[in-house]
C-alpha cells in the first residue's frame, strides 16, 4: 500500500565503498530527508563504512535539529553545515566534543566563543554561491580574534561551491589564499572542507596545496550516485473502468474518452507533484499534440508514474496519499496490488518504506 524505495543492497553498498575509497577523508552528508533514505539510515551506513576501515571520521548534518537523528547511530564527529547563529536549537551537551560548528560571521565567532570557549569550529568563507560565509576581510579579523586566545579549537575553512560549472580551481585558490593570509591558528594540519569539486579538481588541489588536508563533503554522489541500484514503486490500489463523459474526482470532471482510472499510492504527502511537461515542449509540438486530440490537450498533466515503460497522465492533481491516473483504452490495465514505477526527486520524497536487500 505504499510508495517504496527498493534498494539493491549489494550493489548500493559496493557503490558506497567505491566512493569512500576514491575520496579519502570523505565527509558523508546526511541532511533533510536523508536523500530519501532517512537520516538514521544514512548515519548507520556511514558507521558501516567506518567500521569497514574507510577513512570516514566526520558525518555532516544540515542543521542542529538533525544532530539527535544521527548521534546515536554514528560514533564519530558531526559537522553542522548550516552556520551557527545565536538562536540555534540547543543540543545534548554530552555531544559537545563531537560537534563541529560552522561559523560564518565575525559576530557569531565572538558569541560562540563566549558561550562555549572549547567549541570546535570551522570558519566559512563566502564563495560565488553567496550563501553564507565571511569576506576576506572578516576572515582576517577572525584570525586576529583567534590568535589572541590559546584555548580555541579551530578545524579549518569551509567552502560551499556551486554545482560543477566549469573549473572551480581558480576560485578555490583565491579563497584559500585569503585563509592563509588570515593566519588562523589551527591545531593540526590546515583543513579545507569543500563540496562540489570534481575528482580531478581535488587531485590538482592536493598537488597545489600539499600542506592542506582536503575533506570533500559528498551527499548526492555518495547516496544516489548509482541510480541503477534504486527503484521506486507505487502500488495500484484501485482500478475503475470509465466511459467518455463519466464524472470522477474531487472536482467532478468528466472523462474525455473511455479507459480506466487508476488509484495508486503516493501523493502530496510523499512529495509527489505535478510534472512540468517534458519532451514536447515547443509551441509547435504542443500544437501538434492538440491537433491530435492528445490527453494533455484536454488538460491532463503528465505524472511521474509509468506503466510498461510509458509515462502516464494524472486524471487530477495528486491527493494527499494517493493519486489518480487516467489510462486510455487499449493500454494494458494493471491489477490491484501491482507495482508500477515512479520517477521521483529523491531529496524531496518521503517514502513509506525503504527496502534494502
Ligand atoms: C548539501 C550540502 C553538501 C552536499 O551536497 P551534494 O550535492 O548532495 O553532494 C555539501 N556541502 C554543503 C554546505 C551542503 O549544504
């Protein structure tokens, strides 16, 4: 009765191990809906990688509120990606030694060090993303602040780069130079926490900055990088034959031709939404569809569900936990209980079940 993510366990785990092997110092990212898997499951998998001897010492979460989800299932350090603010949710003080804070404003640095002088800290430098981070000047001032103290636990600099578009290395080099110029007193080797560099860029960076330790933060490529190991299915919950003109649905619209209404699991509560029309998007192509009397011409919208490899149309917008599809006559009609494929955005979908073999 559910929207299910079925995972080919051996294949998925082999992929996780190969990504971990290819990225020593990898910081797996477990945030939000856990990329569809849930945070708890990802935390356990990170622990599994660590137990298998991979170089995984730190797991990243998105927010402070996510710490409890991972802390009991993973025994290493926890980096919080969203920068610390004076108003963040408090967390279990017994975790203080495991939590690494991201600090992106000078004012926050002062305040955090006042509240928690031994907090572990990574300083964030802004990138062309312009999301969070300090300017070169603020970083330099942070260096001043930090050099005046001898009890601080600074663990590096963080850069959040845009998704790969061309080469990031010029930008990374400039930003790293800002960090070096700030002469921030780090305890161990200077560390760069970074996202969205290609393997080639990471390699070049390691050659150009041999005294830096690069810690790639990776979510999508790790958890979702082998889509062939993942399958998403919904269950057919009901099937109703309809004739042209029959009324159905919340808005009592009428069937434009004969066929079947299918009620399938998965709705707005799972993150199932209306799809933007793909494929035939030019005006000319749409006009042609209209001329052929296609179902999208009568207002049916493409759904993410497919049957026998063919993407099907919503009979009406998705309901909270179920959706209605229209199957024109002539198509094979699945039986109640059959599973059909669904294409989803994993980071925006809540599955009822995750089955890992
Ligand atoms: C989400 C996030 C990542 C991981 O991004 P993916 O594209 O899923 O690998 C890395 N760094 C930061 C700061 C993030 O917020």
